C-alpha cells in the first residue's frame, strides 16, 4: 500500500520548489480547467527556471486548440522528472492512458478540486470552484510575477468550470479571483466569446431543428428535446454536440423537468435530465442511471416513441 498524504497549498509550493523537473498531467477529455491550470503552472514554474512538460493522453482539438499555448501539450510521454503532477484529476483513472505510468512513479502530487480521495504521494485538495484557483494560490506562494498570459490561462479554467460564473460552485472567491486577473490582462472577452458564444453554423442549425420540435407535457412542466443520429449525420457533426442542449428545455419558465433524448446506437437513447425543485435522479435511477438531484442521466433501450412514452410515464409518478 502506497503512503498518501494531504498537504496544504503552502506545503505544495514548498514541494514544487524543491524539484527541478516537473511533469504535469492534464486529464483525459481535457477541458478549460485542466489545460488552463497546466499551462499557467508551467509558465509560472518556468519563470523559476524549472523544466516543465505537460502531457495529455489525447491531442487538443476544438475550441481549446485555438489557444496558442495548448501546443505545449504532448500526447506522447517522454523524459524523467523529479515530480509527477495530476492536475484537475479526481482519481487516478482521469490521467487516462498515462494512469499506469503515473501510478508507478514515487514522487506524485495531485492538485484537484473534485473532493475525491488521495491517490498520489502528496495531495493538494481544496473544494474550490476550479483547479485554477488552487494553482493561482500556489503561484502566489511561489512569488511568481504574473503576466497577461498566465492570467488568461487561469481565467480560462475559472470561467469554464464555473459555467461563466453561473453554476452553483461559483462563489465570492471565484469573482474575487476574476477581479484580480482582469487588471493583470486576462483576455476575458476572448474567453467568453470562445467558450460561451461561438458556434459552428451547422451546430446552430441543428439546435434550430431540435428546438422547433420541442415537446411539452403536464402543462409545460416537462419539456423534452430529442436528437436522432440522422440529424447529427446530416449536419456533419459528431455526438458531442448534444451536450448542453438540455439547458434550452430547462430555461423554459414553466419547466420543472427538462429532458434531452439523444440517439446512442440503434434503438438506444442517452437521456440527460435537469430539474427545478424536482428530483431527476430518482427518475434516472428507475432506468438504471443516476447523478445529482437536479442533474442526472441514464440510457434507455427501445424504439424511440416507446422510450419517450416510458419517460413521460415515470416523470408523471411524481410531477
Ligand atoms: Mn476542474
């Protein structure tokens, strides 16, 4: 059994200070927080003369790839380091293809905010809204001189993980950090536009189609959207475009239960649910899924109209 230890931000800064070479691991399916954290940390540590490399088990694509410094991220591992750091990873499997490699190292450190268990030798775990907030404090402890680039990458993680300062993890500390990063030159307008406004024309056309056939039940308390594989194929998109569609349904004023049903194989459907004062986890558990009280998911097999009918019936038990 490996020994693991929880350490503070100050102790983390000390630990990092003692190392000359550091490997940072972003999680698989990278997001703005893991990459923003890795890049900001690497820029800061390079100012202290450290050798730092960033690894992620897959190439950076899409919106994230429009940020120039994501090219610092390697998808093939190389080298030997004094310290191996898992960034924004709630468990060792989040390191993806590099999990075994990571786990076999002696000097490991987790920097994370998901409230998971200790899986590294050192574990810097704080329940902040984003890992970037922890990284920001570590860099402050190390007396790094902040510049606009570091501020921009820190802002990227903060802004994306808080859902543009709107989800329930957003608090005064996240706003305070933003207020400190903006005078440092964080390009908040570019980040806002890129992550929360920019959309491919065909993706917007798919949204238009999906919205035009929105269904409502129980006097508008249940609002349902659906996406067939043929819709996605016709617009030349991939299945990631269904992420977030459920918010449209949830935004309807009368909605207590928002549902997005998207095809996931032949006669199989992925269901994403959001609730407003309504326990959607219970509904999803009925179908073998789960999640949070107000945000859950499940997968249902069957013919499309049968799947819809079952969903409407089960929601009807409690609405
Ligand atoms: Mn995160």
